[in-house]
């Protein structure tokens, strides 16, 4: 979902290698989303749609909590009007496909993650204009921001089509889907790293920002760390809420503001993407370390249980050597024999 962060430089008529690179990244993203669809069971997905409590909670967090946090942070740090607007636009954006990748590595509910990504992308067609109208009136009228509905539909299609094909493959060819899943998970992390490097190279001139502007991105995205705690559905909702579709934010900013404003604004989606990547790496690394430690402790307990079973086997063997009695019973027998001899 972060691919279009590099679209402005490419649209401006840069070199052909950049266009080829964007094509490669697009193909990689399609493979990743196809592999993520290979993890979804159609029955579980339909169950989430029939009982959409997780989707409803995600909707309230996505379009209720996130825009409000972005608005309050923009007010608290007293940023420039155009910078405040782009922060709110980022907070209003739906979830991106990067959350599906990270959700897989954090053992989240993939069916719920896919459902929330699809539903938030569909509902964004109406909720984004409403949130922008409510929260941006402090700095500018809501009509001055152009919402690219055609781009949003293309983004939605690019998310849903590979996922739908992956779900079909999962249910028709489950063994083949397992192989695709392994390849797609590797492609997912490679894609995140490549996007971060390419974005840093293309936007070197946009890194002059005030230090105070870093805090809204840290605070707005840091609740993704909740993915390390609680049940796997809580992790999924936290990821879907905290990880935004920065490519959609880039498109809205590009279509809505002048070139002078873009000099101040367009690096913001990239900065947010970088913080998303940093939080994702820390969360995945910490969770994998925690999981390995738990498995190691479980292995130790299993080995202790094995030693206890060995001791029981030894006692049983000794009991068999003692004609069916264990050591304690033999001691009792010997004590009884001594008592009988003394009585006589």
C-alpha cells in the first residue's frame, strides 16, 4: 500500500528506471496480497461478515479515534495549516495492505485483517470526506480538498482482486496455497525494505521539517505496539487501526494542493511510512523473540516431564525386580517382618 509514495517524482517525468522500479514494486505487492489471500478460509471470512463485531470495533477506531487523535496532535503542536491538514488526511485514510503482512508475522487473525482492510477501503469512500469536512474546517474549508474517488476505487480493486484469487486457491488447492504463502511472506518484508530505501532516495529534498512535527507521527502510530499484547484479534485490530494507507494520502495531497504547499507536505506520508516500518520491525522482532523464548521454556518443561517419566519407569523396573513391589513397599514389608520376629 506504500507503493504510490514514489508516484510524484515518477509522474513529474523522471528517468525510465524509476518507472520500471515502480512496475516491479507493483508486481511484488500483487504477489504479497495474493499470498495473504491464501491464508484466508472462506468460512471464517463469512463468519466475520455475519458477526461483524471485530469489523465494527475496527471501524470505530479507524474513522472515529484516528482522525480525532490526528486533529488533537495537530492542535497541540501548533503546526502550519497545510501540515496540520496532511496529518489529518493521514489519520482519515483507511488501513493499508501492509497491515496484512505484519499481521501474518504477528500471528494475528488473517481473516479479520483482510475483512477490515476491505471494509475500511469501501467505507472510506464516504467516511473520508466526512472526517475531512469535520476536522479541517479549523484551517481551511472542506471543499478545497479533492478526494480522488477513481484512485480509491483502483486501490480497492488492487487489494481485493489478488486477495479474492488467493482465497479461491486456498479453498481449491490448499497444498499449493501453503507454498505460495511462504514465498509471499518473504516478498512482503523485501517489499517494505525496498520501499523505504527508494522513498528515501527520491525525496531527499523534503526532509527539512521541524522536530516538533515528528511527535504526531510517533504518538499517532505508537499504539500499534499494542499488537504485542492481548489476544490475537486485539493485535489484529490494533494493527489495522495504526497502519494507514499512506499511498492514498500521497494521492490526495498531490491532487489538492499547489506545488509550493507540496514542498512542505509531501514528505509527511513517507515519514509516517518510515515510522510504520520501524514499529513493525520492533513489533515483529520482539514478538518472534518472545515466541521463541516461550517455545524454549515449553521445551524445558517437556524435558522435565520426560525426566519424571524416566524416573517412574525406573521405579517400575525396580519394582519388577523386587517381585512386583516398589522400594517403599519393600521397606514396609521388611518393617512388618521385623515386628513379627520381635513379637515372637
